[in-house]
C-alpha cells in the first residue's frame, strides 16, 4: 500500500516537472473523486498551480511541497499556513471531501471552526465544485508529510476564530462564479480565473480597516509585505491600459514584459503559477483585466509632471540618476528589453504608492527567471549609499520625467520605508 | 576520514568558464552534475554593483577579486639551476577565483587562433624546413584541425554575443574585418564596438602604412543580445573599468551573464562553493577515476564519487592536481619523457607609449572598454614570411587601450622627475593625450624543452600539498619576434602623429613580478598519441579515460592571441564528444 | 548607516571564529540564482581625524614627506592637504599593512629580482623601522634637525638622498623605502577619495579624469572633445547636495 502510494506520488511529481500539460477545464461527469481518474488529477495539479497553493502552503527551502509552515504576513499579525498534504494527523488526509469543499468555498474548517481570510476563500468561493474536487484529487496523490504547524500568533481579538463569524457576516458573500451573458466565453473564463482561483485582488485590491477588499477600488493597487501590488486595471498610466493583450500574456508567461520585469511577490507568483499556465488561460485573464476600467482610462494625454523639472528635488534627482541609474536604465529611461526595466512610461514607477520603488532602491531585488526568459537580472541595493533626501530625489525624478507623472516622494517616506524594511528578510 | 556524499554522474572541478559550459551541456543530457569551486559565489548586483564597481584601488591595485596567495600560490624559477621561490603576491599573472573564475574579470578580448596554429609543427616544417626551428623548441600539432574546431568557436561566440566584423565569411574576404582569419561559418552575432579617438587614429595610421586594421573581437557587447539559451546581455557603456573588475551592467560576457541563469535553474545541477578539491581519486587499477576528495571551509573532508570527472580549474592548477593525484607521468626535462608538466608557455607581450601634442589631441582614455581597439594581423602566426627574419611566431598589434584609470595608466615622458611639481605638471600635460598600451604587441610564446611545470620540493599549500613549480624563461626566438612587432608598432605610432614614442621591449629573464597577461598554457597538452601528450584530441586523459581536462593547459604552445576564445571552443568541442560519443560508449575516444 | 560589512568581518578576528566554528559548512548553491538582501559589500569611507597606525611623530614626518612628493602648487593642493598621509595610515592599519592574503610560509630565502619580494616584513613594520631610521639620518645630516623641521629645500635634499641611495638608513634599504612611500602616496593621491587621499577629487580635476561615471555611451563617438562631466567618486557626488 505504502509502496503503491509512493509510486503514484513519484509519477505525479514527474508530471509536475514535465512541460506544461494543457488540460481543458470543462465540466466532468464524475460527482466525486475517482482515484483512477488520471485526467482529474492532472486538472487538479494545473488548478493548484493557478491557485498558487504553494505560495503559502510550501515553506521555501523545506523540500516539502505543500506541507505548510510558511509565515504569512497580514495587517493583523503573522499566521502560519497549514499542512495540506494527505498526512492524516498534521495534514488534511483525514478530511472528507465535503470538509475540503467547505474550507475552500466557505472558509469553514473542520468541526465548524472559521478560517481567516488570509486563506482566500472569499475568492475560492467562486470556484466550481468540480474544480475544487479536482484539486483535492491531486492533493491526495502528494507524499504525506508529518509537519505540525505552529498555531497562529494573532493578537487579541483576532486570535479568536469565532470573531471570523462576524467578519464573514459583514464582508463575505459566498457563491459560485456566474458567467455574464453579455461577455465572450474568453472574458468569462478570464473572470472565473482572476476572481476565483487566481485571486488577483487579494494582493492588487486595496483593503479597508478590517482587511477586506474596497470593492469600489477593485484591482487599483495595494501595499502589502513591503511591496506595492500595482494597479492592474485598464488605467493607461498606472495600470495595464498601455499594454497589449500579448504583452500581458508575455509578462505572465515569461516574467518579462516590454517595460517591466517581475519582482518581489509577483516574481514568486510568476515563477510558481502564471509561467506554468496555458497561453489560452493567460490570454483570457488579460482580456478580462483589460476590461476593468481604471481612473485614467480616457485621459491619458495629460503628461504634465506632478513636480516641475526645474524644482530643486528634480535637479538633485537627475544628478543621482545620471551617476547611479543611467548605466542600466539608460539616460532616456528606456532600459533594455528583458534585462533592465524601462522607467519611461512604467506603471510600477507611477503608482501612487511608491513602496515597491523604495523597496528596490533601498534593498535591491532579483527579477524572476522563467524558462522563457531565464536572465533574472537583479537590481543592486542603494540603501547604503543614498541618504533619504537622495532616494526621495531620484524617485521623484523618475516619477516625473520622460512624460511620467506621479506624486513626489519625500525624505520622510524614505525614512519610514527604511525603518520598515530593516526587519524584512526578502 | 572523508565523509562520503551521494554518488553523482559527473563531478566538475572548478566553476569558471569551462566548468559552466560543461555543466550546462551535461545537465542537458539528463546527468546529475555537481561543480566544486574553491572560491565564493559571485554575482553582478551583489558583488560588483554599479555603485562601487569602479574602485581602482580595491580591485586593480589590491586585487580583491583574485585568488589569495595564502590560499594557493605557485613557486617560480627561471631555470633548473635556481631554487624556486614562492610567488608571495601575484605579479606577472593574476589568477581568478570564485564562481565565474577569470571569466568575471577578463577584458573579454575574444579571438580565434589561425588555422595554421593548430597544425603548427607540420605547417612550419613544410614551409621552412625542419632545420629552421630551434633545436630545443618542442612545438607540435594539436591533433585537431580548423574544420574540427570552427563550429565550436561559432558556438562560443553566439553564447557570448561577441561583437566584431567578420574578415573571412565562408572563404570570402570581407571589408573591414581581419582578412587573415580562418573562414568563419557565420558573421559575429553583434556588430563591432564603437571606437574611441585613439583607436580610430591608430587605424588611420595603420592604413597609411598599407595595413588592414580591423576592430578587435569583443565580449563587451556593442548592443544588447539574447543568446541561444535565452539569456540577455546588456550594452557596454564604455566605463573603462573592465579587466580586473566585474561588469556591473551585464554587458561583459561571463558565465554569470551567459550560462548561470539557465544552469542554476536545473534540478540536476548543484554548485558547492568555498570547497577545494585536494585529489582526484583512482581505483586500484589506476586507470579509472572514482571521484574527488574535497575540503570545505570548516576543514571537513568529503568524498564525492562520480562516473565522470571533468577538471576545469586554471591551467596551472589542472597540472598540479594531475601531479598530486598520480595521473600520467611527470615530465622529465632531462630525458624529455613524461607528459604532465611539459610545454608550459605564457605570452610574449610588449608595448609602449605614444605622447601626442596636448593642444591638438584629446583621447579621453577613460572612455573605453576591455576589448575595444583596432588591430592589425599582418604579423601574426605565419601570416608573413619568416624566412629572412630568423624567428617563428608573431602576434597582433593593436591600439587596445582599455582604460584611463589614474593609478595604472597615467604616464609621463621618460625624462620627468618621479615626484614634485614637475611630475604633477607632466601628469596633467600628458594624461589626456597619451596612448598607453602595455600589450600592444600581443605575441606568441612557443614551447621549449626547459620550460615546464612540476611539484615544488619545499613549499606547500595550507593542506601540506606541494605547490606547483614554474620553470620558465624567454628564448631568443620570442625576443626577436617581440622586438620585430614592437618596431612595427612604433612605426604606426609615428604615422599617427605622435611627438614622442617610448618603446618598452620585452627583455629576458622572465620576471614574475611584471604583469604580462594571465595567459598561462600547457602542462597537460592535447595531441595525437600518448607519446606526445597528456590528452587526446577530445581533451580526454590518455591514462584515465573517464577524466577530461579543459582549459589552456591543453595548448601545445601559445599563439599570438588571447586564449579564452579557444578555451571556450575546446570546451564545447569536448562536451560534444562526450555527449555524442563517450556517453554512448564510455571508454577511450581515441585508441592509442 | 552603521553595519558590519562582509569585508569588515573578514578583516577582523571574527574570521578565525567563523573558520573554526563547527556549523560553518560550504554552501551548496542550487535551485536558481540566489538572492539575499544586504549582501553588498561597499567600501567603508575613511573618516579623517586621529591616526590608526602612525604615532603622532611618525604622522608628522609622513605628512611632511607626502607634501614634498606632491607639493602644493597652482595645479592642486599638496599631499598633506589631499589626505595622502591619512590614506597611508589607514592602509597600513588594514589588510595591506599586514600583507593579508600573501603567501607567508617559509622558508624565506633571498632569490633573484625576477622571483619577486621574499621578505616577511610587512609594509606597516617597514614604515615603523624606516621612519625612525630616516629621522636619525636627517638629524645626523642636518645638524640635529628632524625631517619635519627642515626647510623645503633640505627636505627635498633628504628625499633625493633616499631616492638615489646616498642617504643610508640603519637596518633598512633607503631606496626600497623611498619607492614604497612614493607608490603609496601616489596611490592615495589618485585613488577614489573614499580611502582618505585625493580629497575633493583634486588629482582627478587636475588631470581631467571624471571619476566613477558609469555611462559614456554619449561620449565614445565624440572624438577629440573634452568630456564635460564634473568628477564623481564612489561617495563623492557634489551635484547631489547642490
């Protein structure tokens, strides 16, 4: 029995490493999980990649896929993702399919406990039952790992799980995705993925004080974990309004677009999830996102910088840029495709919140390497060299040059960011 | 007792250019590969970022990127009558260390050898007769021909994105390129670099004298480039901090900028850094390598067993490890027998200064690059008739000034005081208007019976192993050749309009303190039979067939070019033989 | 911005602890290109003030010495004002002064010139011994006056004596010492100002070297034109504070 299981696990792992297997996600006949249904397991593997389960449930470097233990930062404290391997005592091996479905789509754990919405059940609720079961079928084939995960370390009152009942009542609207008849199949597929398993909004939608999405500002960008997840609406300046469908697909597939390289949290998402998705699904997501209106959808012609070029901060910024930045990003801010991000016209550069810029300038970062674009160039850290005024100046300069416009960055912003980044390990 | 690690298919000793190439090629075959490197991990943004890469004191004067002599050194003597003494700090050559090896801090001058270089002995004998060569000269053919190696030069150039102008495309001579080069199957992947004023003026001077100048082939790229592995390199910014330095903007070809992003993603590869291989282990027949022993930074000893051992260290250390491991027969200069250590060579370089009128000439010497420059090849290899000259060999001549770094490159006319106000005035008056090229005449060094490598009887490394001992001196042939080139170089400087030319001829005895390139070759040479070489034509050990030895240690003698282009080409050539022949039928690829 | 860089660590006795520590293990690098924030290893800027190696008397002698090798004149400030003595002091107090990284196993034997230096004497020891001998030699030659108390002309005469070997130093070779001081002084004068010499990039301004700019793509084609960029150093950027 044990041997049989590990053989199966090996087989699945082999498939995981094989080149992308394209599995259509249509309705299936089976009502539950059929251990023999190889197609279902395959589809579940793909869907687990789309949902990026590994982002939270795999502790990097542990060598144990989905065995939990990774700390998850939330505005309310650090939590630790549980073990979702089929280990009966520390994983979900003893869970019924019903319990699994409820956890995924209703946020309820075993015995009626409530999950915290760090688990994106507010998104997964839109996933079809068949797709949830396919994921379960796949998880059943993983090698069980005995790994008791540390309890949550949330402060009062968030440490009381029952408080989530109140939260759910206020903010959670359960229910499967409903396709829109007035949109194409492709649009609906994109919406299903982006609003469901893909849970784009978990990072990209601003949150209110209770940690829930501000639906009025859906996908318009959000600061988290030392980064700013950019606006991904059709906003021409700060969103993806200036990107073609194929540029979005290329970015999600290769981690590199015409103007930007995936870094930070998005680097992980691209590396583990989107780069393994089918081109058809990525295109569907792009079609859907391009149809999400942004604030600057129509008035993209105003290229008046928020800070005039004759301001002292801009002059200083230009000097810093010439000495430290132009060697890679070039004097005209156009960078080098697949190597150095263009700053001219960059949405990342022009986000209202400069957290990601502060992050890469102060601490440096490595961009994502993928099979399609393996270079994974890195930005060196400048926190040791540039003082707060100099960082503020160079960021204000790049945000307001070459037709870019975005609010100035202040020395105080830099000081706070420097302080906040000290404790980070990424 | 060494701790035994799980078996691997392949163990690679040294994680520089050849180690990276072989690791990438063999992991593509599905083999499980480990590369063991005695230096640290290094990468662009963390180890030589744009904010402090340009530090002449730290990197050029204090040699921060190089192997520390306290970790490993060599001993040196001019001849067998002297007692060799340790090189306590590097001088004549600088040896790399760490992941990327010398591929990180090279200038990236990206040359191919001439077709006749590979069949040198038979070529010269045929043209000039056997008696034309000095009695003690031990040059020989490589066991390969131009047609064998050309596809692999091409492969290495396309890996690196080499910038240049083709001179001979499939047999047709091209304008603006080197008309003497062997026929190439494809143009360079990127166009030649732009040239500075001094380089351009040199080309004009050379043309006036009837030569055909061409841009030096360069691994500093004229344009950004994505190689066949999918890795993108940047465009050179002509910052003038190239050799001795890491490149901060991904525009110099190195393992880091061409291979490692792909190699490091592979689940069947791992690198071990700060680990020094102390021995290649053999089974009790002595004909088969079982793997290697290495020591990590904590001093713990490990045994890594493997089916295939690839020796990819620097040439000197390849030879040292073969000698320490008892592989092959040590060379005996008295009898001329034995293969390990023989035909050791360096490079015969000479240069000089051209002082120009400061009111008319401003060269901006600091606007430059490692492999920028204009060259002529009329006097390289056997491109010219040696009959009346009484020597063999040659080299390219070029204005290949790479930098205007103030400590290294400032020059004052010979009659200037060494200090005081007059020195300052001369420094100011000449900095922008002087051509200063130490290796303008990049000459060959052919091999001789008494130039060789062996183990030192006295001096030991930190593990108590003998250091490798260099016995080396210049022979008349090389000095005559070098002086001939220098004469021609001086004529070109005059034709450029120099007001004063100061030549620095290469003089014997060989001086281990005077930098003269890091192109050390030979000691474990390739050839067509075990009686004249340590390796067969595929760089496979004649003695231990599951051992391959990469690098310039395989050169039977050195040509008048920088060696790395050929090092890379040979690595791809050998990798191809391993993939297409050896893995199907492990054993000797050439039967003696 | 005070933090221990990797290089500072290597320069300290912490290295020995690190090497002996049973937890130190060779790194295995796999699974992608590694990235760790905070791994840059920038140079530590020399701050003037005080002496790290020289005694006050030695420092005075070296300051006077470097000010004759690089005299203040209309071209630039002198060696003292440029910080060359501070540069030498900090270099001698660091890895260079101790010959860190050199092969230092014996036996130490005298060889040929071509075999390179074979001395176990470090630059720091060399200065200590030679400076004392130099002062004595000056007192003997110049009626009891130490080097610092000589006129400029006398100082130049003393230095020329070292240069041509006519002024003998007890227990050390005068010409070797002269070459060492000259090399160190010129290195300090021409190096990046972060190391204490070349204050305000005076030497770079004098010769026309614009310093640590990284991007000359706009200049490579402009033949025979003076590059109009103000000098910058690693942490010297006058434009940033204007």
